[in-house]
């Protein structure tokens, strides 16, 4: 197969393309485009499903992880589809169906591929990866671009402003990471960890797991809880193994902090009002006198990125809990309860508990009897 052919082995050198071994990185003024929203530079005859299938045929490990991932289901995800039905705009199509022209509804092929192999590894007429690989009888050439090993490869779809509110981040993940003490750790170190392939070689995982990986979410936050007087519980939440605020990404994600008091038999006898940690927004008229509405962030109570402090939460009970055990939970939720109901999401099953604990009753001193 020739080095210039995007044929049956379209991404047959993906081991190199994902940054494990082979060759030196290429840095020049003539770098290929980075992954990002549509429109992509594609040949007129480009068919996303066909081209992506050529990658999958040789890279079965990566393909098996990618199928069913958040990237592959970027367009078909039921929650996204519910949101898109409310606001079907090109702004959304660019990232969720990058293999199609955002000026129109995505093709069926582009819908099925979502963010595919070709989205990141085929730019123009080049197959790209972090390292250069010369063509041989077994594989095609890979054009090296070390930026694919960095957060630059993720930025275009994970850092952007509201379309009508420039300077107001709709998703701020890359900026959060850049300002944290984890900025030297790349996105792929958590979201594309090194794994053993079927052939025993080390390679980067391509399942891009988040909500499908509860352990990853549990590691993102550390919680210390203690009584704060007779009627309150204080929880300090700080960043764990995470490189950004928690939660990050979609603007509706939040943490729900719950606490309940239990008697000696474990029966719930008292519940504290829940506390939510999230970004909060307000729609305001544009300052230029037009009829445009701008969305601005008015509060952010999430767990800050590493190096940016912690978040203290106080939950209060209606009465003393001194003689009761207190059970607390921190749950990751993709949206609030009203939105979940409208999107047919069962919140109790969809949420992920990332931390929990039980504080025993206070050891009260026995009351002394009065002398007669």
C-alpha cells in the first residue's frame, strides 16, 4: 500500500498515532489542523462510515473501546438528542457531528460515527499522530504532530463560549486545567490511560470514559466531614485526582450533598435540606441595545481545580443530632431533577455517588443526679 493512499488500512499505524514509540515528533510552521468542530477539510467523496470502518478493521482494540464511548455516541446520545430538539443549531452540530457539514442536519453516516477515528487522525490528506512513522509494506505513513499529546488536541470541543455571549465560557475545562497545579499532566493521562493491548504492547485507551467509570469520578474529589455544633454538618470538598474543577464540562453538571440522621436502629428520623454545587447563570439583555440575550455566569460553587482551594459546605438539620448517627452522601448528577424528568432520565439511577460517610452519635456524658 502506498504512503499516500487512504485505503483499507486508513489508520493502520494508530499505535504510533496514539503516542507509543516510533520516531520523533514533528514541529514546524506547516502543521496539520488539530481536531475540532466541523467543517473539516474532507474530499468530496469522503464517507465517514466507510473511512472510519477502515481504521476499525486494523485497530480492533481501539475500535472496541471507541464503540459505545461518549465520543462515538456524541450525536446519538439520548440526553443530547433531547437538548438538541429544543435548540437544533449548527453550533451544536459542529462538535457532536464533526464529520458532516454543520450547515445542515448531519448525514446518517456522520451521526453514527460521532467523533470518530478520522476526526482526530485524518487531517486533509494526512494521517496524523503525535509521532512520525515512515511508510512500509505493512502500514502507511503517519505525519507527526506532538500537539496531539497535549490538551491542544481536546481544546476546540472542550473549551468554548456561549455562541451569543463572547467571553462567557459555556465549557471552561481547558482553562480550568491550565490554571491548576495539574497543568503539566495532560488530558490523556486520565482520559486515555496507558493499557495493555491484545498483543501485549502498551497503548492509549480509546474509551474516553467518564460517567461509565465511577471509580474515575470517585477519585476526583476528597471529602472531610465533621459535626458543626448540635444541628449542622460541615463538609470540606477538595480536588482529588483531577485536573480541573469538579464537575466540569457540560454546564448543567453538579454535585448534590445530602445528609440524614439515623436512630439506634438505623431508621431515618431527620433529613437536612440538600445543597448543590454547580455553576449558575443568568440571561441578560445585550449591552449594545440589540434584542440579543446574553448568558452570564453569576456563581460557581463547584469544587475548585487543584491548587485553587477547597469548597466548604454546611448542611443543617431542624433539630439536634447529638444522639443520632449522621449519614452523608455526595452524588454526581448530570442535571437537576426537573431537567432529568423532562429528558426521561431517572435521576436516582443516573447519579453516581462519589463519596459517602457515617458519623456516629456523640458520646454524651451521663447526667449527674441531684442530691436530695
